[in-house]
C-alpha cells in the first residue's frame, strides 16, 4: 500500500474509532440516565446571554429554591406513574458560565455533526472547574432581559450528550414558564420527543395531557412535550406554570418510566 493511501486509511480508521467510542459512551451514559435506580443528578448553569445588568442581577439572586419547582414537578409526575424512585431528579445550581454555546448551524449534516462535537467540548470545558461531582445532565440557562429580548431563540436538549441549552427570561414573573421550558429540554436529553406540529399545535393523542377527556376540549393541562394547552381544535394556550402541565403516557414511555414501576 502506498504511503499516501496508508495515511488516508489511517485517518479514516482513527475517525471511525473515535465515532465508535463516542457512540458507545453516549449509549452507556444514556442507559444510566434512564434506569431510574438513583436520582438523576442535574446541574443548572446560568449564563448572562445578553450581557445586561438586569440578567446579571437576576442571576446573582438565583438559589436552589428558584429551581425547586422542577424537582417537585418530576416527583409528582413520577408518583402518578407509580415510579419506584420517589425523587427522580435532583437539581443542583452551578456557578455562572461566562461563555456562550456554539451556534446551531443551518448547513449540511456534516456541519451538524461537527457542531455536536463542539457543543460537547464547550459543555465540558466551561464547567470542568465547577465544584462538586460530575452531573448526569447539564442544563445551561441563557438569561435575557424581556424588555430588550421579548422573543427568544429556540431552546434544545441533546440526548447524545445529555446537554440542554435553554433560553429563558430574567424576570421573576416568568419563573413558571422558564421551568416549563427547562423541563421540556431536560426530557429531550432523556429521549423524549416533541409532540407538536409545524404550527406549534399539540399532536393528538401524544401531545394531549388528557386524550381521553370528554369532551376533548378544552384540555386542562399542557402535555410537557406538546408544549401548549389545547382549548379548541385550532387554538392552544401557553401554560404560565407547571401547575398546568403533565407528562403524558407517550413521554413517560420514552423516558422509561413505564418499565420501572
């Protein structure tokens, strides 16, 4: 084999082995995250995404109570599904992160793959000096002043890396909706899928919290991955708090709650 061909073969083999290693590691990590034998350790890292004084002030006032609603919601929903683990999620606030995640590309599949590696590296490098044990899931909350950023970019949760990037408002009145989005992306990292259509309307029946309700409309709750509360066949409301949210049967199955009673 010519030297040039050998080097090409060696590069391809090295890349293949790296991909296999990453895929295997992701599979094992994902399996552990949804075996529900122990509480899922979730670290929350705030980021001043717009560099505003309001976001900085809001972040400085964050504490565990700010995120306790996430733990309580997961506990109450786990109880509805008779999950043997009483406390499925433990939220642990981390220190603020001073860098932004890499932007999501709009190009080819290869660009998306490269971006996923960049995101994984950024999530590791930006938190490697944080105190405490390594979490199972990392949620990065990007805070914005609602007066200057009334509309936020799309949030996302990546199950292959167990990393979520959540755009939220630096406003106490938005705490409930912030928590809703955070749980939505947290469940994405655990394998839950979106359950709404291109018009952001919940898909029936998976995106309905009470698909057997009669009459069907108005629904009383938003299925957490459906995102909104269907009040008629063509309109849906955004829930203001987790009191108006539920984890539906399909989502519970995706995160392995139905096999751990």
